[in-house]
C-alpha cells in the first residue's frame, strides 16, 4: 500500500456526490471511527440538513470529505476532513477542488473551555459555536446554578406524575408526526425552523434507517413532547426536542429523562451537545442558561475569494 504521506494531490481529484439516505452507513462509519464533538460530523447534522445546504461528500484513500453551500452568500463550504490522510494532504486536495468555485471557505472545529471566549487568532465566528454540557448536569439539574431548571423539572414531576416515558418506535411514530405537524402550525416559523420541522417529519417516517434514539412523554393518553439524538464517541447529540409548553417543565423533563436513558445505556458518554444558537440572542441565552462547559468554535479559513458574511446556521 502506498504511503499516505507520499500522495501527490496534483495528480488526484475529489469526486463529490450528493448526500442521500443511502449513504448513512458509509458516513456513520467515518463519524464513529473518527469521532468529533462537532455536530457537523453527525448523521443528524448532515442528513437532516442536506437539502438546505446541498451537502455533498467524497471518499478518497480512507478519508471523508464534506462540502456544502451557504444558501445566503452562495459560498461553497468545506468541512474538516475525517480519515487516514494527513491533514495537509487533505487540505491540498480541498484547495484544488475549491479552485472550481469563485468563493469558498473551510470550517475547522476548535474545542475550548466555555469561559475561554472566541479565539480571534483562529478567525472563529461567534454564530457558529456549539454548546456542550456534562451529562451529569442534566440528570437532575443539581446545584445552585441549575436551581431554576430543577424547579421546572420538579413542578413537572409533582403536577404530571401520571406521565409515562416511552422509546420512539414504530408504535408511536404516527403520533409523533401528528404532534410535529401541530407543533409547527402553532409556532411562528422562520424559514429555518419550518425546514427543520419538515425534515424532522421526514426522519420520523423512516426512523429506523437512522442511528437515532429518543423518547416521548405521554400524559393522559397523548404525546406532549419528544426528543431524539445520536451517540458518537463520548458525546450525545440532541438533534430534536419538541414539547407542548402548556405543560410547565416539559422541556426540562425531556432533557432529564433523555439524559438518564443515555447515562444508563452509554456510561462512556461525558457530554451533551445541544448544538448552535444561529446567532439568535434568545436561543443563545437559553443555551447559556444551562451553563456549558465546552464550546466547539469553527475556525473559518478562506480558500478562494470568500466574503465577510457568515455561514447560515442550523436550528
């Protein structure tokens, strides 16, 4: 086998093709073999947003390359490659491919302590950061900092004691789809949230094809909330969380019950990744109110003539 360090990128090219549901096994192989704490390298982070960002992938010498398109600026976005090739070799292949696009940039995840702030030297963008929390914090919301969350959870437990928890399965998928349809209609939706709701329904219709796990809360015979995500390495990614806010504490209950399930099944999971805030101030305040421990920032590296605009965010 040829030494991967000896590969000459000038003699090679990346053959990208659109990401589809049929590619889940291949993508998941790379995501789990080369785990990242960034949601960009998860099935939920790619498959649920592949139409919005026009995600494509290429596989070359045991390495996965991902690229997409920012729907606002039109820029081509490359993501840090995963696999066996040395990073410098992979970047040269990406730069060669980027020559085909007038404006392109590359995102590289940089993990830091939550109180470290944005690393301006690495050109990190505040709107791209992801929020990670110790899973223990979400089990019971213990401690002074989590008092308000714990009060909401306790209210739910004391006032809706008849609620039951069930796994997402073929037995309740239709109910969850109907719940999501009503949820979407009841909330003033941005284009992004409308897209997210539609993709959630799409995933639910073929839930078994995804490496997702989730729970639903049932009260008086009806679903009042559900959540699902996926485990990669020592992180559980919370991709979807929807609740009926007529029931105070439903979101704290969903987060706590899901964390208890994950903690019991996967004791090696250390963190929950609750993903990005899209630059939305209220969403940012909500995520910060749970006191993140780690932040995944994205270093933005221009490959061709990229603009000063930022990449559009996921919900």
